[in-house]
C-alpha cells in the first residue's frame, strides 16, 4: 500500500517540486501595486503636511506622521518586507487580489517587487532632495564655516559614541561588540530631514544653517567610516584598516574633486544649456550631472546623496543656478515626499508596547540612548568658536535626527546577529524619537532668537 500510494511516489514528488520554477511577479501587477502605493503616499504626504502646517509645525513632520498612519503601525497600505513582514500584511496586495485578479501564488513575488520599486523611488527622493539643498547652498558659505562644521561633526560623533558605548557596557553590562554597534548608531545625523526643515523655516542659508549642513555632510562621511569599522568588527572580530583608509581617501578626493572640477565645468554647462531650444534645456542636463555624481558616489562605496549634493553645489555657482532652484522644486514636490513617507511607514510603533518582555528591557535601554543621542548632539553646538551671537542650541538641535541613517546602522547590526532583541528595539526607538522630535524642536529654537548680524542670510 505504501509503495503504491505513498513511499513509491516520494521521489517523483520530490523531482516535480525541484523542477517547478519559482513564481515570478507579473509586471502588470507590480505596476498596479506601485500605483496604489503612490496614491496612498501622496495622500498621506499632502494630508499630513497640511495638518502639520495648520498646527504650526514643519510639513516634513506631517509627512513622517502620514507615513506612520499608512504604514506598518496602522493601515498597512505601504509596508516593506523587513522584519519578517510578508504579503499577507499588505492591504495593497489584498486589494490587488480582490480587484485585479492577482493570484495567491504570485502575491509574495509581487509584494517584494513592488516594495523594491518603492525603495528605489524613496532613494531617488532623497537624491533629488540633496541636489536641491546643494543648489540652495553656496560653496563659499560652506567653506567660510568649514572649520566650525568639522568641529561640530567631530564632537557630535565622538561624544555620543563614547558615552553610548561605555554607558551600555558599564550600566547595562552589554558585550563590547553590541555596545559599539549601538554607540555607532548614535553618531548618525539625517541630513535629509534637517535640511528640509531648515529650508522650510528659512534658516538654511544662515550661518547656523550652513554649519549644520556642512557638519551633517561630514557626519555622513564619518558615519560611513564608523559603519565600515563596526560591520567588519562584527563579521570577523577584526578591523579592516585598509578598507578604512580607502574610504577616507575616496571620500576626501570625491567631495573636494567634485567641487574643484565644478569650477571648470560651470562655463561648459551654461554654454551647453544655451544651445538647447526644447523644454528642459536647463533642468535635464543638471539632473544628468546630479545622477552621474550620485552614481560615482555609490560606486566607490560612499553615499549617492553626497554626489547629488556636490552636483547642487557645483551648479549653484553657474548663471543658471537660481533658475535651476525654481525648476527643480516641482520635481522635488513629487518625488521627495516618497522618501519621508517611507521612513514613517517603516516605523513600527509596536516597539513601544511594554506588555512584551523584550520591549520592557528595550524601553529602559532606549531611554538611556535617547538622552545620550540628544545631549551628545546638543553638546556639539557648543563646539563652534570664533563666532559671536550664534544660536548654538539651534546648531545642536539640527544635528539630532537620526532618520534613515540610524535605521541603516540598526539594520546592519541586526543582520549581523550582533544585537539582542532588546538592544535592537532600543536603537529603533531612539531613531524614531529623535527623527520625530527634531522638526518641532528646530522650529522652536530658531524662533527663540531674532537672527543676529552674524546669522543673517549671506
């Protein structure tokens, strides 16, 4: 009986199973899923932005909150396959199954492909944002506060890193490698969130704004180096000195080289743009340069956003710089909110539930990390010297949000197995709170003082 109906068929069944190709996503279903997701993202960003503006807060805070509403913490309209989330938890996939004929077999593949498209759009959003911020900045202004920005960045990295690492080791008895990972996550600064808020409240081109922007750029480079060190330490137990030296040299050469070469490129760009007669004669060549530099930045293992920012700085020096600032705004209005809503959508508020045992331990550690995260960056604001009547508190607050950068540290640490569930929860909670606290705090601290002569737009 077994040979006829059971065991005799096992090899055949095994062969059939191995021969069956995996179900691939239907491109049409992926497109429909992306369309529905973008509808949810745009509605959330606009509704959230208007609501935040009505309350007197920066619209970016509303976009983040809108993302929370449609994300994993509430409606599940925009979710990503992180932390074991699958297609069964996506409302968009359920809608596709009910209305567009998506089969259950193809649901998971469609969900993953759709999420990848949204991730790419999100990354494009932050690239466009940094390009826009570069256009609004000025090389001479950044160089004028370069030393101060460098000191702010270094203090904002060293103080929270040392305080966080040693505190976890001696107060909470966390092993060395997890403590170093958590300390490294405290060093990050989300240049995207801070720069957007500063632009919205009209403080981006003040001395404080330029110091924050320069420090955030340096902070990103230092963050990349620290991440490379701790990732190597978690993986092999050893630090790859050669890789660190490579990153330092490539980051320095890339940023300085892009700006220096830009001085020679300016006239060529203006001459080239003047030859075009069709629509987009200025903005399309500018975007080509931004994307090329973003690609180079990513290809040499830096951040693509650094390349986009450098492109904005280069083109700001051209005669078409002011025109470009206006032309890029409609593009940014469409694509940048995808990034902020996605950050909010990935925010899992279930980590706040004290009923879960590991969350309770994580909440206690999180309180410590949040205090260190805020105090460490505010301390950096007092690293500025030689400038009077400067809003040092505003500079420190501007360095607080960790945003997507902090999430990258948490993701790498979790994937490496270096972080315990409690420490992982604590880092995520620290990232959430610093990201959401910074926008309203920035508006408050920059309203507490009337801009002094040293802080006026230059």
